[in-house]
């Protein structure tokens, strides 16, 4: 009994058709072949009520693949150019500490407006021309970040300090500040400050 039910159901799927209100065929069978076709005037053989002899010219692209022949070729939407930025750096002896300490400060702006919340990094160039990272700590122990006015390192009582007693740099080394830009949209371009020489 189970085999008869399955056979009847499979037979309906293979050769049966379903009719909806207006009499349109919604399920048809063609055992000749299956193919993709495009809108270049090719014919696809179909079967409705007229056997395997009816044809219909295609008018729209019907394809399971991509020919790569789109005309005109699509072009990417141009992304806006990032606003140029201006990063400054000032290094001066820190009055409340020994001469081995320097106060590090500066600002970041783009299109004449301050850039807030930007992380600033530093490098130093040695007397023999090598450039190495310089790890300075922000006023609250984290990275050096610009405030709402685009400034860094000038918070009263919490300056960014460069301590040459614990950092392997010396008088005559050049310090440079860096801003990496604002990914992923790159709304603000990366920039570097002019180098400052320790004295």
C-alpha cells in the first residue's frame, strides 16, 4: 500500500500539471532538455497544452550564471576624497621635573575644524638615522588621544611626558607625531607632524 501511494505521488510530480483560476499552467514537464537562455533572440522549447512543439522567444535574461558581458560595464561609485589633516607637535622642557622630562603636546585639525578622539602615535629618529616607535602614555594611562578641541597633551596637571631617563633616546633625536587617518571611510586623511629635535 505504501509503494502505491509513493508511485502515485511521484507520477503526479513528473507528469502532472496544476491549474490556477485562469487556467494558466504552473507545473509542466519537458523531458527533452533544460537550458539557460538570454535575451538575444534565442528560443526555448516549452510544453504547455501543445506537446513538445511550442516555442517562445525570450525577452528577458534568464540565466543561472553570469556572462560578464554587461553593457555598459558597471563602474564603482567614486568614494569621496578624505579631508586633508594638519597635525602639530610641540616639545618643551617640563618645569616641574628634572631636565630629562619633556612636555609633549599638539593638535589635529581637518578642513579648519578640530578632530576629536583621534589617537596620536610617535616615532623618534636616532642620530644615525634609524626610526623607531616611541611609546608615550596619555594623561590617564591609555593612548594619547585628542580632546574635543583637537588638542592632545595640554591637560593641566595631566601632561603627556617624555622621560629620556627611561626611554632610549637622547638630545639631538627627532620626534615625530603621527595620525593614521579615519578608516574605513577615510573621511580624514592621515598626517605626520614636522619633526621636533630634542635639545
